[in-house]
């Protein structure tokens, strides 16, 4: 999908939306709602999927309105599945994984992440989406105590995220990688590596292109606080501890921040800042009540138990234990419901995916021969020509048809005609299997197109004449007369390095003219040319070269 195709007003709205996303401001949600409204008016499936994805993303990043996040994400997936937008589908599956993890369904979360990676495989080496997914998988390993494996995933994430500097959250994602690596190095007791991570964060702070507000995010302040504490930098540790304490006592936090908040509370209790934890927990309760997710309430109650035990308040600790028990029971019920919910989503998405694959295959495959159809040819050729031009590599287009096919059909009947086309296409398919750089398509009727990538004249002629001889050896039984009949094919090929302006049509024109000359002069032959314009002289030269 190209945003430019929907008009200048959509382009401007999209640019505003991405700016607000980069700033992580409330305007992000507002812009996304405007995008969804315009997408509904236009009615384009691609645009609807794109808009609903970013609206879900906005509610996840900025809001405690979980239901809106969930509803918009499901709408996004259904639209994106139907139009085959792999990039944003991968992003949606990543968000589904995060959602499952927030509900305590680690196994389902991992399944969603792995599916996200599967969709991301088709995006090429410039995509940073695998980085986002690997980051989240790394967090699962970290939470389960496998710090070394977590570190490997975070490092892989860092490499992938660096591939796309145009992403509106590029600096934030990079920053979070430094934070997660610092976390791992603290757990592994590697002071030099912790120091390098903090230095990398501070270097980013000097970059004028980075929004300064991102350095106030909980993970950033947290890793600086714990990192400086680990390194014995007391004054710097206290500076960031004070900043965090103020934030946690006064701000409201979205879904994404609750686990960070619990971790910071435990650290505060460890270093003796116990009094602040009580005020933080009172403030956190406001966000928690709005989220209404039992897994997060259970985590909250667990921290409360530890806090009241620390300050020796038995009665409050008992109440917190009861809250923990109640949240655990609710999580158990919710877990079953959410398991069914996520599995229903998984089943529904799998069904849609299979149907889309089937429809896509039907749309791109000729039903009689199983070769690609004309649509598939045009789609493949666009990329093939771009690659050949970029790499200054030769590309050849061959057109072949069955000699006297109309007479053959009229004489022996359409059933034998279809059998002939199937056998010819089978021979062509076998040729394609010999080399990955050969692709074939049925152009229509008894015409076929073969594309050879990066092959010289000698290699192409060897393949083409071999195909010709193989088809000439075929025999079909005419059931009316009992006679065995055969067919021949004629082939015209153009092979050269494309110029910037060359497209499939240019090569098809030359190959088709060569084919015409073959049919006129000697059927059952192969002619290979390098020129787009065909003359008798060039035909003679080609035939005798």
C-alpha cells in the first residue's frame, strides 16, 4: 500500500500521525481516529487495516483503555489478512503476543511472536520488525531466568532495529535495547558492559534528533538508577531514584509500564527507600483499576505483600494476601476464558490465512497447467527487471507456442488438446526445476513465457533446445484412430542486460517478433536475439550464430 495513492490530505494526516507517535503524545490517538474515519469513507481494505493497526498501537502505548486496544487490533488483523499486508500483520501478531503476556499466557504469547516472525520473513533485510519481536522474546527468557539467552535475543533485536532509521519510534526502540542489555549485564555481574550501555544512552541524549521526553520513560530512568547503583556511583544513583520516585507517585501509567513499576518498587525496598513504595502503590492502584486485568492485579498484590512484610504490618499484609488469593482465582478463571479467546483468534486467523493462500494461488496460477498465469508473470517480471538492472545482470524472455495448435485441436479434439498443453507445461516445469533462475508462465491459449535470469546465450540455448527436443519426442494417442501423434514448438528469445526504462513489454515485443519470424520461415526452431527490433537480417544472423 502507498499512502500517496489516497491523496494529499491523507499523506499529510499520516505524517502528522507518525510525528505524534514519535512524540508519544495524546495527539497520536486523535490522529489515528481521524485516519480510521477517512479509511471508512474511502472503503479501501489496505488503508482500513493500516489505520486500525495504528489505532490499536496508540491505545497500547498511551492508554489504559484495554478494550479499545483489543477491539481495534482484531479489526486491523481481519483487514490486513484479507489484503496480505505482511508488514503490519507481523506487527499485529507482535501486539497479540504482548497482550497474551499481559494476561499471563506465556506459551500463547510465544506462539504469536513466532507467527509474527513468520510473516516478517517476506519483508527482506531492511525491515526492523523482527527486531521488535526478538526484543519481546528476549524479555520472556529474562523473566524466566535464562539471562544469557535473553541477551542473545536482545542483541539480535538491536541489529534488526538499526536497519530502519525511518521508523517513527526508531530512537525509542534503540534506547530500550540499551536498557534491556544493561539489565542483562547487571544480572550477569558485568560492570564494564553495564557502563557501556549507560554511555550509549547518554550519547543518544546528546543527539538533537532524539525527542528528549523519551529519556523520562520508566525503563530508561530505571536502568540508569540500577546501573549507577551497581557501579557504585551513589550521587547519580540517587539522582535517578529521586526522579523515578516523583514520577511513580504522581503520574498515571499505561498497560506497558506496570511490570516496570513493580520491579522498581522491589528495588526501592531492597535499597531502603521503603516509605516511597507505599505512596507509589497507592498511585499505581488508580491505573490498575482502570486496566482490570487480573494478572496485573496479582502482581500488584504480590508487591503489596512484600511491602507490608517489610514494614511489619501484619493486618495489611493479610489483606494483601487475600487480594493476591482473589486475584489468583480470578486469573485462573480469566486464564481459561483468555486461553479460549486467544485460541479462537488463532484458529480464526489460521483459517483466514489458509483461505487467502488458496485465493492467492488461484489468482496467480493457471488452472489447466499449474504454471503461473499472466497476472503472476507481470508481478514476477517487475521484480526480475528491477534486480537485473540494479545488478547489471542479463535477463532473457522467451515466448513459445505449440505449432499448428488450432489444427491439432480441430483434428483430434479439445480433450487431446488439453492433454497436449498439460504435457508441454510439464516439460516446461521440469526445465524450471533444473535451475532456480528459470521461471515459466502460461500466457494464454497455447502460448507460454519463460524468464531466464543471469544466464548467457549458450546456457539459454542449451535449455531452450533441450526443451524443444523433449517436447518433440512426446506422443499422444488419438482414441478415434488409434494413431500416435506428436507436436513441436517454436521459440523466440530476447536476452540482454535491461536498461533503466526496459520493462517486460519491451522484451515480449522482441521475443514475439522473433517467434513470428520463426513461424514464417521454419517452425520448430529457436531464435535468440539481443535487439528489440527484429529484421530479416538479424533473424538470419541469429539463426546462423
